[in-house]
C-alpha cells in the first residue's frame, strides 16, 4: 500500500516524537506505518483483534449452506459468512505487512503475544492493559435488583460472536428455567416484517430466525436495539448472567465491562479470555463449540445465588485491577519513554 499524503502532512505539521496506532484491522494502519517509516518516526501498534487470525475462525462450525448461502443484501455487499472470511483474509494481508514492519507492539494477552511472535518475532512486545468506558466504573451489580434468569449477550451480528450456539443452548436452559430470556445487544438481525427488512436481512440472520422457530424461542429471545454507554450499562446490571460465546476473541471489552460491574460471567475459552476470567473462581470458562456446557453453566448460576455472588465479587476485584485507569496510563507512558530513549 502506498503512503497516505494526508498522514504525511499531519506528521510534518505535528512533528510527533512517536506515533501510536490503535488496531491493525483496517488499511490505514499499514498506510501510517509506511509514512512513519519514510519520515523516520518511531511507531507502536496496540493490538485489538487480529483479522489475519480471526479469519481462520469465521466459519464458526456453521453448516455449509449457512457459510455459502446468500440473500440479496449479501450479494450486494458480499458479506455472507464466506464473503466475510474473504474480506478478513484480504485485510489480514495488510495487517501482517504492518506488523512485520513494526519494532514495537502493545498487547495484553497470551493469545496476542503468541500471534505477534509468530508474525514478527523481532518486535518488542510491551504489556499494557486496557481502560474501559467511564460509565462502567460507577456502578455495581446487585443480585436483588437483577431480572432473574435473564442472560445478556452484548452482540450477535457476526457468526464469530456465537449467537447460533446460544440458540442451541437455550432449549436446555428452558427445561430447567422455563422463564429464562436472552437479551442480545444491537439491532435485530432476524427482522423481516417489511420489504426493507427482507432486503437487508443476511443469510446468517435468516439462520438465527430459523433456529428461533425450530426451538420455539420466540418468547425467550430479545434484541435490545442499539445501546449507548449508559443503556448498555443498565442492561448489564439487569442481567442475572453475562455470556461471551464467541468463536474467537482477544480480550473482549464486553467481558471486562461485565466483570468490573460484578455481573456473573460465562465465556468460551478462546483467544485471551482465560487470561481475563479464572474458571470456577471468577466465572465459568467452557469449550467454545459446546453449547450444552454453556447451558449447564448458565443453570448452575441461576440455581445458586451464593455461587453468583462469589463470581461477582471475585471477578469485580480482578477487573478493577486489570482496568485501573491510572495504572494503565502510567504503564503507557513507561512504554513511550522506553521507546524514545532507545536508538533504532
């Protein structure tokens, strides 16, 4: 990718000591890396997700008909499951190039450290945790005020977020807790009432809609619609349990938000999740492609308030250390100072 003249202009005007780039998912990262290389400006990248790795998990154990199936919207945008995998593969090429050119990387999990060491073993890896959105430091989950037997999943638009696994888990949960409901953050991907809805629905959305019908979950699945920071926080606090059933993650902010609020958590054992949540001490961690274990652990929390409170207290204490704003700010400054005092 060629250098971006706008980036070059910014560098010339600002004359920074170093440039800190957040994320590698989009093409502008490589563009800025190239400009910084030419202008001899030190550069560090903070890893968010890694599309070159996420691409490998995109099919998410879905049936072939769902991976390759298309709707009109999918045809126009080329964003069915197979199309998303191809998109992430293309983006991943730029990502790998950018990482290979960089001498400094900031990460926070065993997973991102392993991936970076395989892409660029010569890069210096700096550890630094993330700070969450301000609202989540102000509140604490209360078991007496939550909606009993309610489950919250922060998003389900993409297959890697594992919503199809949640649909498979729900019938098992409902056998023991018939009033259980799962709330999914974001727009209703199954919506098909109007002509516009039917034009915009994806094949994955149609698949989720079909699972809801097959398992008779119409009264047990709620899409919340888009939530701002405050509304998202409210939804966490109303929930009896938060779940993160993804097929791949680094360190999901949604899990960190749930933990720091004290919402009992269950997460699939993918990416850097096990660095965040200690199994049976701070929550439950389960095999990602085992929705029956997700169902089992949800029921364990639903039936045992003492266990829920134990997880709540332990996870909150852990998250308050991990996401402590001043500690993370000071660590970031240390990284900058370390980079600036060394010649490269």
